[in-house]
C-alpha cells in the first residue's frame, strides 16, 4: 500500500489531482470522525463514483474508509461481497473508467480493475488486477489499520429507503479559485495556473492557492507522455535533470513521494548550481502538494537543508 497525495474538498468538482489536495489547516472534522464505531448514515454501502460526485465520497472517507474500484465493463461482484462482509467498516465506490476520465487520471489507473482506498480524504494505492479473496482481505485489513491510525473508525449504516439524505451545504470558493477549478474541469491547466498566480499576488498567504498552483503545474507538466516513456527516458539518462524531474512528477502524481524525494535528493549533489535551483524549487512544490504535516515531507526537507548548507 502506498500513500498518494492528500485531498481537499475545498478544490471540489474537478476530481483529478487538483481536487485531491490536502484540507486547509484547521479544517473542521466531520461529525463522528475519531469516535470509534460511530454510526455514519449513508445511502448505501456500495455507491457509484463519478467525476461529478466524488467530492462527496471524499467527505465520507473522513468518517469511514472507502474502497474505490476503477473498472471496465462491470464492477466485481466478488469485491463487493468482500467489502460488505466488513459490516459497514468499509464502503465501496465503483468507478467506470471510460465514463470518468478525471478519476482515471486522478488515480493513474493504467489497468482494470484498479483498486484504491480513500481514508480521511487521502487516496491510497492498493492493487491492480484480480486477487484471491484471502489476499484482498489482507489488504483491506491493512487499510483498516491505517484508517484507525488516522482516527477514521466510523461504521457506515445505510439509511432507510424513505429517508431523505441531507444535502451538504458547500461554501462558495473565492473567485480566482473558482475560475481555476472551472479551468481544471475543462482541462485548461494554463488558465488555472494564471488564476492561482493572481490569487497569490492578491494574497501571498493564500496557502490553498499556493498548493493548487503546485498541483496544477504538475498536471500541466505531465501532459500526455506515457509513464513508460518517462521512465525509459530517465533510465537511459540518469544524469539528465529534466528526465529525472519528469519521473519525479510521475511518482508524486501516483503517490510515491519517497521515490520522488529520494530521486531528486540523490541527484542534487552531482549537478551544477542552476540545476540545484531547479531541483530545490520542484521539491518545494512537492512539499506544498503533500502538506507540511506529512512525515515524509519533514524528512525530505531536513535532508534538503543538509545538502544546501
């Protein structure tokens, strides 16, 4: 299991990586979060996940761990049965890949099925392909352990068929954040970058804009190149800073933060000063994407400081 970048419901709607940012510092916990066994009313233990509704699933994951299956054709009845056997300690969101390209990009789904988890808004890579039931249960048990460490220990309880689910009330985004979100939803990363930069110019302390700029810049850099092309180019030229930066972007987008940090920090001592500046700037962007509370950020920041001084 590998952690991927944290999430934020504040950049809602466009559910590629730009809306999987960390919540702002001081964000209120969801009702029942951190209360072991707290009952969480839900429409059902299995839900259809889409580009349009995934923010609500991220919200649910603040209270109950959510398994996400990205599939082609039809979801796995076996996987559903395993999730249901946990009696509400897990939920399942099924996502049809072809119909939801933003989620496919967000989870970097290269195969079907791709199975991930979301805990406290943080996506977690689990596995690809089919696994025997016993191995799936081992993975889910690990997911529940991680969830307990994050105080996500609620139990989902399906609502009565006649009950009306409460509609969440969302705070409106600041204007430039909304413009950035709309641009991301349209795949216009250049405009989103401009909007975030404008927000930062108006308020240099706007940490959501800083994190959003780092995230959407990463998306823009990834472009349409395939993961294999990027990795092949980096393997063929281990001293090529641009090639190593590209693979580090790929690693961050897939949640492999340690790999990205290690790759660039290992390269750092051997390159010239302009290249050092590029690597330092890119690492600072990654720190914003992951969030200062992530222990991997603290370790990488300390190593970078040692290399600088």
